[in-house]
C-alpha cells in the first residue's frame, strides 16, 4: 500500500506537527506501508494552468504523480479565512477530475478556533467527493489549544488521529480486496 500524508499549506507549523505525528503512527502501525510525506511548504509549486498532470515538471510534477500513484492519502489542512489554503486548492486543480477514484482519503484540519469546525465539511469534502475519493469519516479537527510548542497535548486528538489512521488503512485494504475479487470474477 502506498500512502501519502499531505501537509496542505505553504506556511505555518500546526498542520505539519499533526502530519509528523501521523507519520510516526503509520510506522508503528504497519512498517510495510510505503509512506511519503509531502509538505507544500517544502515544495516549489507552480499554479495549475490546465495541462495534463503528467506534463508538469519539478516539484509540481512530483507531487501530482505521487498523489495519483497513492492508494491512501491523509490530507492535513489549516483553515485560513474560513476556507482551505490556496496552495491546497492548487494541488486539486493540477489533477484530473477522477484523480481520487479508488483512493481512500482521510482529512485533518487545524484551526485557531472551534468556529471553523464545519469548514472541512463545506469546502474540502465536496471537492474530494467530486474527485471520486472514498472519504474516511469523521475528519479530525485540531484546535490551537490542542497543540503546545510543536506537540499535540490533547489525548482526545491523539486518539482521534489514531482512529483516522486505522480507518484509512482498513478501508484501503478492504476496497482493494473488493476490487480484486470483482476483477477476478471476469476470468481473463
């Protein structure tokens, strides 16, 4: 299984803190998972211009190809101005409409206040559904008070992150098994 942990902003550290925790949790859960962490703050991305994702080069092409090759993706996003960051939206714009077909996608959102709890449901989940993702429910919402000096201090958040990770892995394996069984029924 190929899994991508995507830190979907080119600024800030809260989302990356959560992604780093998930990376450690993946290694502890199953070391056979082929894991990649993509941090948009470390990538030199160009704006989507309508080309096929295979035509992009550099970091932009690498990020697009890695996402297309993944079986499972967990997207971490901060909430800026009651929406997802432009850097994350740009990643979606690089990809084809059915980019997440047969992929399981989990979501983690970080925000400064609980007032932004519904933003992932209103802004991000419709995009993922449109792009054919099998979205893991529920997403994990992390407030500023759940973090302290680059560490997650809320046991509730840690438990919800572990559950999201486990659900993502189990759903990915389950859907892969179902597809294999369906394909085997054709007999060719």
